[in-house]
C-alpha cells in the first residue's frame, strides 16, 4: 500500500544550483548527438544542453541498486522499483550561450497514483528553470514509478512520416549520453542488469536522448529554425537492439508531429514542435 498523502508532502519542495556551459561540454554534447553548431565561447549553446546542467553529484554510497540516487532526497521516496522519464515540455526564451554561468531551479509540482496495465503507477511532476544572462529554458518533467518488470510493447506499427531518418542507438551512444548527463541508471549501459533484473530485451534508449534527437530533427526540417515550444510523451520503450527511426509530419496549424519507433514497431515517443 502506497501512502500517497505522505508522498504528497514533497509537493512544493525546491532546490537550486549553479553550473557553467563550458566549451568542452558543448563539444561533447554535439559529438554525442552528431550536431555541428556551437563555435566556442559566446556562441549559442545547442538546445537541450540544459539537460546536462545543474545535476546532483551524488556519491556512490548514496546510490540505489538501480544506479539512481537513493529515494527520499529531493524526489519523494516512492516505494516502487522502476523509475522512468514519462514525458515533458520545454519552452525557450532567448538563448543560453557557451561560457554562461546558469542557475537551475527545480520544484516538485505534483505527486499522483494511477492504475496501469502493469499495475500501480506513481507520477511525479517536476518543473525546472535553467536561466543564464540572456536566455532561459522552462521545463516540465514527468517521472513515472512502476511496479513489476518490463511489459511487452504494443503491437500496432507506427508507420513512417513525411520525413524519416535512422539514428545510432548503439551501446556506445547510450553510454556517452549517460556520461554527459551524469545518469547512473543501469538500464542504459549495464546489459546484464537491464535484461536480467528489469526484464528488458536490451539496453533502454533514454527518453531525454530521444527527445533531443526529435527536437534537432524538427529544427533541421525547418532550415535550422529551432522550435520555441517542444512537448513529448513516452509511449513504449526502445532498445539498443532496435533499428531506431525519427519520423516527422507537418500539421495544418504550422506545428510538427514527431515520433520515434523501432522497425515495424509502435510509436515509442511522440512529440509536438511549435514555432512562435
């Protein structure tokens, strides 16, 4: 039995920290994502690099068995074994720049319980704001805690969009993304753990990595115009053993629908890009 009233006491909890967008971080981010935009100090930093900033440096002895920080710090101590990024929303103001000192402020906005096909789900909504001298990113992060082992993906194939591209979801890419985001979650780099403990068929492709691929795919399809608002939701997992594609289709209202999928698989992540 989950004591939801106790977990909801975390609503309103805040934390804040600082960081610097170094040239080295921008270069490693771009190398991992296959981008080519930043030109050194003072240049606009690549969008979604904020996911690499202001991260807690938790010592090894304070990590849980899954590689995440042990429960009960900033995030509520949800007593369910598996934690995933379920979705989120980004809004951009101005530009963060290489060399900027930024402040990341985070707040717990909601904690709720639902019943899913695989059992009990606990959703935690966190808002972040990463602000520098000339720009900021406001983010909503939806985290889901799940009971039990991995479940099978739905069978409905996603289909291709107006545009489609294959991306590299190899173990090396997943490890490098874990490294630049200081993400110790073992499902992304520890194959025996991912398959033997959590029951997945392979290493899990990060939700934020998929969102970053889709965001920059949308910008490329608009001749480099980066979306001002980007919203996404995870619907099914992707694995390093999959052939992963990015897909996009233009909507009549000027927005763009985007999604990731495995070959002949269902929609894994769906997203909407909007330009203002």
